[in-house]
């Protein structure tokens, strides 16, 4: 099912088209209204998660995550979960929340519903990305993640020919996903 054929979630089909740049609002005010509606629905959906974690029957949640996500093609289900986590991570940082505490408390809340206590350790180490540095790592035979390869692909620091040459040999992309072994950049 293409993204155009999907039913409404947080975003309407026209919201999706707008965000992908496939639809231009008729006026500046129309664009402001569209963006405002999207922001409002995103905000209210965040508030709905408390209701969902506390009151959505377990069977309904399982049907969404076990059955419905299974229906998606290839890595689409994994990518949807990763994107949701990335969006919430960025949002937590934007709100100046302690991201590590949010993650620990979220996991603890989920496990408490299963009558289990959990200890969560979380570590982040930040490294600046540079096209030249990633290309050098790739040429040295190091493994790059899909996000690092995506950065290289978007980067203007590395000529396309050099990137294609570096990727021409054996795939050195590893993130545990089958897609990383078959994606042809």
C-alpha cells in the first residue's frame, strides 16, 4: 500500500502530500493553517499515548504491532518504528526533557504493566559526521550504518563517483537488517 493509499493517522493524506512537497497550498494563509493543524494533531496525539498505554486492551495493541506491522513490505515496519522513536527522541530534546530519564521511565512503565521491574542503562556518545571521514572509513574497510551511508549520499562533501567507487566492492554496511545487505546505492 503506497503512502497515498493509506487511511488517516495523525496526518491526513493531504498533510502527507504537503510534507513531501507534492502539494502546494493555495496561499500563505492556507499553508499556515495546514502547518498549524498538523502541529495541533501531533501535540494531541502525544497526549493520547497516556490513554493508549493505560487503557488500550493488550489484544488491540498486539493486533497493531504483531499483525498490522507484519503486513508491511520489507523493512517498512522496522523503519516506521525507528522513525517514531527518532521523532519522539527529537521532541524530548526539543522540550528540554531529560531524554535518558524519559527513556528509562517509558520502559519501566511498559514493564510494570507486565509485573516486572527493569533497570535501564542508556549511553549516548556523539560523533560529528563528515563526508570525508565516513568515506575514509568506508575505504578502510570499516562498517557503516545505514544512517551514515544516507548521510554520505546526501552530503555535498563527497563526489558521487567517489562514493560509488567506494561502494562498488563488497557491502560493508551492517545494522542487522537485511535491507542493508541488499540496498544498492
